[in-house]
């Protein structure tokens, strides 16, 4: 790991993103702080509607009306991106930070060849590059993401590519201008498991080669375990637990993280019932006053403090480093988990 | 239920479904056939869950539809409770459908947005002409309660429910006819993991209470291993390996099964020794007519002559009814 006292590449502080609706403003991202260091791979994990994609879009200044960033800062290389003009943001997107979407077919232009899109991305941020040089660089990029017969495939359209190959093209485009950070929103969710393994292995290789940091947004805890150094678990717009991946997944402290892990079918318990999380995430326009997870929580459900007070982040020491947990009982639960493993 | 409990509820024998491959010239129809289902055989016992596992394009959904004759099979035999389905006239087939139902992945697409939940669950009863209005209503309410939809929500429309609840409604629609066999086509794939667990628990409860048999189509191997009693791993319309879930996952023999299991990212294991297959599933032009369907991607047989010339047949291997279609079973092992 890189030195801890290095200033973070991305530093999000107290970010709140709201959407204005007829009944008032609804916050999809609530007071979120997170940082990503150079070359670090960080996951944001959560279920649909938890705000993980909105967080990614907020970082890139892509939240459209009626959404708006209501509070907080997004610092990239120390510079606050919140409030920058669209012109300024366009210099950053695809250059310093790039984005990989779940659905490459929706992100690629269907009526332009893959080569044209790669060249366009390159020359947008490097205007001095000649067309010929850009084309040569595009071939290099396609080779790097292991598209077979790269030179010929450059003139194919996205629909000529298979799903896995399209995602490779997305990675090539994301890498084109040597960004410092790639935000990948569910990059392998639409892929088959063997293709997912190929794409994850490729992503791992190219980010290591280029020293790019990755903010990976996913719902798949297996992918997190596989790929990421650190993990942030999101629930109802807040990061409820964060820490080193191995420690958090092996010994989750927040009841939500634990319940999420226990929802994954465990083949050694075939025939049993799974420990499902009852109910549904709260309606963001009618949030509980206390902890957002309290109505579904096996630990805190019905407890006075959980119902009335929003928990503050509590620092926990884990084997892999410090973690932060937004739960009133975090210290108690961490201590008990320690005892269980010690005995 | 019929008295002859010794025979399996469902026997699928060399089932085939091929489609005419698309051709660029519309005036010259292609002779080439896309064999979506290419001679699949398996049996489903009463009360068990049989899994059809594989990646997209392996033919698992087409196989399920061919079993229910939602698409007409182009070859092979399907026998349900001793009745040969392929030869059945439309009317007896329609009657038989009451006993074999299907739950789809996308419940939103199968529920008419203008109908109330009560009407949606009642519809199959009306189609099959079962009971009078009062009896149907009682049955619908009982069914909704069984799947965990509160009766006071019965007048609501599908869009007023969450994805998990809509899947419960889809299950209620399938089960209200009291079928014996339910084909579940990726019923939890579109759901969040915590909701997946709720639906899996519900399916298990219903199976125990109602004595249902399931054909469970699934791409998620973790779910398959947890939920299925026996299963078949499909690749390009053929069974690569089949057997009891516990045996198959602990002792996989086919290189495809081994690679597939190794590709699953899991919590608690860092897969540095992962087997990564090259290439992708390509149904056309794979030359699957001769030799093994998997050989183009196979780490074991890619360059072996026998794999190119002879199609391996399913042969017993391991314990129980474990069978493998491979010339070199057990050769590829996942590193621990």
C-alpha cells in the first residue's frame, strides 16, 4: 500500500445530493465523506436505491436537474469540483477522471465506429495529436485491452462487438487519456461469469500498469472481495461502514453489512432458510428520525436510541487498519466479534 | 397427485430445439441450423429441485420453454407424469398446463399494469374455468397470503409494488392453479441480494408445503449449489455434466464446470489461482456438429484430436448419478 500520509487523490467531504420533488427535496446521498488515494481500489457497495450511482454522478458533476449538490466538496488533486462550470468539468471528465458504465451499448455511440470514438476521446483532450497518431494510439489501446485483431476491429461498430468485448472498449476509452481515477459503475454486472472473470482480470492488470485508482460501484460482495483494497457500504444514502475489504467482509461490524453477507446463499447450509433482511429500504422522502436501518435491524430494532438518534461514525481497529461504523452498538459488536474469534 | 410415485414426474429425453440461422440474403434461406437445445436428457423427481445451469446462450431458457411447449421442440420426447407432451392435441395440452406452470425473471413484463393484483392472480383460474366467483376470490386471497402479500393491498396495481413483491405476485399467479411442476426461469436474478434471500426462502417454504417440483433455471452458481438437489450444466445446448448438487460442486469433472466454478468471485477467498477461460460462447460457426461443443475454449482438449472428431457422450463418473460428457474427465482441477 502507498504511504498513508500522502494527500488523497479524491477527497469527498460531507457530500449531500438532493432531488427536488413535488413534495420537497429528497436526499439520495447524505453527508458522505470518502477518500481514494493514488492507485487505490475502493468499492462502494450497496443495494439498488442506496445512492451509490448518484454518488458517482455527483463526483463527476453529472447530476442533472431536478438533482443538485446541496452541500459538501469533491476535491480532486486538492481542487474542489463542486460549482465548477460545465466547460471546466469537460476538461476533467475523460481526462483526469473517466467513467465506465454497466451498459456499454448505452454509453457507446451506435452510429460511430469504435475507432472514431477512441480517436475522438483522445483528440478532445490532446488537440495537438494528429489524426494518424491518434489512430495509432487507438490501436495500441485496443491491443492493451486484448481485443483480438485490434487494427481491423477499429473500424467496426459497437454492435459488431460482443458484450464482453464492448466492455473492453469502454475500458480502452476510459484509459485513453491516462486518467488518475476511473469510476466504474457495475462494470461486470451485465456479463456472464466467465466473461466477468476475464474483464476483472484485465481491469486489475491495466490499473496496476498505469497506476490508476479505481472507485468501483457494485452490489456484488464477491467482486469487492476479489478486487478492492477498501470498501464502503452504503445504505439509504449514507456510508454505514467503511474499512479494509478483508477485515470488513470477514468481521462486519454494522448489522447491515453482516445481514448483507448472510443473505448470500452458503452452500454448506443447503436446505436451510437464508437469513433474509426483512422489509425494504426506507422511503427517502420519509426517513426514520434515528438510524435508517433500525426498522430492519436484527440488533437495534425497537431500541430507543436506534429509533431516535442518528448514529455517528465510530472508529474500530481491525487487523487491516481502522474502520468507521455508523452504529450505536459498533464498539460493543466489534468487541464481541473479537471475543468469538479469540475463543 | 397420481399414485405411481415411483416414476419421475418429468422425463426429458434427447430434447432438441433448433432455429433457422439468420442469413444476410432474405431470398436464400439458410440451411444452417442454430441448435439452441441439442439433445438434453434429464429427469425430475417429485418434490425435488432440478437446476439448469449455464451462461447466457447455453439454451437453458429455450429448454424450459420447450419442456412446457411454449416453443415447439424439434426433436426428442418430454413426458410429464407419464403423458407424452409432444404428441398432445391443443386442448389436452391446455388442460395439462394447469399442472405445469412457469415463473419468469421479469415479473413486471408479465403483469398487466392495468389490472389489480387480485385480478392478476384470479386470471389463470378464469382461463382454466375453475370455480365460481366466490370460490375464486377465496382462493386468490389465500394464495396472496401464502406468498406474503397483505390482503388489503390486493386492489393495488403492479407498479405500486417493489420488484420483490412483484415476483411474489408472479409466483402467486403460477401457484394458484395448484401445479405439480413449476419452471422457475431466473426468478431472483433481477433482485437485490437481501430480497433474493426472501424469495428463495419463500420458494423453499412453498415447495415443502405444496409438494412442488421445480425446474430452476439459474446462472448464479452459488444460488444453484444452495438451492438445487440435482442439476445439469449446459453449454451450447448440451449437457456437459449432471448429478447431485453436493457431488457436482465438490467433485466437478468437466473442464467447463471446473472453470465456471473457479470464475465465481466469492467473499472469503481471493481467487489468485483462477482459471480464466479464453473467448466467449459463440453459438454459430463453432463447428459444434462434430466433436465437443466446448473444445474451442477448453484448456484440456483444445488441441487434442479426439475432442475435435468425436462428440463425448454423457458417461457415469464419481458417485450417484453423476455423469460427465468429456473425453478427459477430471483432468482439469482448480488450484486450491
